[in-house]
C-alpha cells in the first residue's frame, strides 16, 4: 500500500498542487486528533457566535477553521483561502498558484453526539500579480484542479480526486499518515437507497414530493421496487456512503425560506462533491442544470443538490 505522498508523487499533479494537498491533509490529521480528545480538550459545545450564514458556530467549527486557515496561509503555493466560517476570502501569498475553498467541519451539529463529521475542500489554479479577490474564486466547478474530503469516522478517511478518478485513503494513526486503501471508485448507475431530510417534506415542490412518495411506496408503487432511506445529517457522510455502496443524495429547494435557492453552498460543498461523484461515474445536478457548469455569483452561494447513481439522478430529474 502506498502513502498519500507516494501516490501524489507518482501522479500528474503539479508540485505546487501536491504541496497544497499535503498541507490540507496534514491539518486534517490535526483536526482528527482534536476531535478524538473531545470534552477532554474543552472543544465541544457552542462558541457563542454565528457565521456568515447566520448559523450557530460550534467551538470546533472555529478551531478547525483557524487551523486550516493558518496552515494554508503559510503554504507558499496558496494564493488565497475561502471558508464557510469567513465572511470574505482571505488573501495569502500573491505569487501562489492555487485558491482553496473549504468547509472546515461539515455536519458540526453532530459533534456533541459523537457522530460523523468531516472537512470538504475544493482547489482551483489561479495566478496573478495582485492579491486575490473574491472574483478570482468565481470559477465553475468544472475548472477544479482537485477536490476531496476527510471523514472523521470510526477510521479517518481521505477521499480525493485530481481529475484522474477517485481514490480513498485511510489514516494510519501509528504513522500519522494517509495510506491508499481503494482506487478507481465507481458508483453503480442504479440504486435502491436514498438520502433526504424527510422533515422538510411539506416544504418541497410538489414534483419532489411526488418523486419521494414513489420511492417510499416501494414494490407496490410505480417504481415496483423497495428503497431504503438513510440520512447522516452531514453531507460528507451521505456522499461517502454513495461512493462506497451507491445511492442518491438530495437536498432540494424548499419553501421554508424562498429567498434561498438551496441549503448547500456551491463553492465548498456542492462543487467538490459533484467532482468526486462525476469522477466516480455518477451525476450531480440542481433541479435545472449540472452543478459543475454553474457560474458562481458569490463564495457563499447556495444551490439545491441531487447527486449519486446516474440513472436514479436522471429519474429524479424526470419528475
């Protein structure tokens, strides 16, 4: 088995991109160690602030964001960073070659119950003579140089793509490094498993309600087969399940707040996950278009998300 460093060295990834990925994943190892200490380190609970999304911040949201921001700004290859927890982008090294956007701790509502959380990241190539601005980040997801996430579960896992398929790595806690454990991840085109927050059902469009009702109807319904429902309440966990055993994940538009086109953020949630799913043979769409084709309008832009098994995504969109 090869280490992440060995896999990156043997890949076509430029040296500067390898440096950004190494810095990011090493910091994630540190975040994993902090998570494992939990209450012993006084890192659980609420920080007493709200982020730019108006969401209550957990202590570890702030800690993990600060760790990633500090380490990445110290990496010469990083031109700027953008985070769910930062109002604006943070310029780093003007002569750096890469922009990185991240959700430092996806699913943070799960922290205090010791459930699954993770870090999601998206990396773009970008160079310029002036300090980076938000406009530099507003590239469609199809231009991502790399995307991935680190899942802090029973084992700590890294899932990564640099545009040549998707590989999975598992943290060896004794050596403190990621080791490649699966290559060429492929998502089956059909599935009998779906993930959606059913508590929002009454707020969905009638078309989405009809689709989910047909799934729940099982063999007796128009789909003529039974489906299982799963919901981790952390996108990183639900997407990981799809990459491991298939399925479809949906966070559609709902009418709870009609001013918001969706719940999930395009730049550091939908885009990186869409790249991973497409690189594995799946599909990732909003209700109207391919996610990776969206021209971003802001770093905190929200979109609806439907991703996973290609045929099931098509079936959902047909509604």
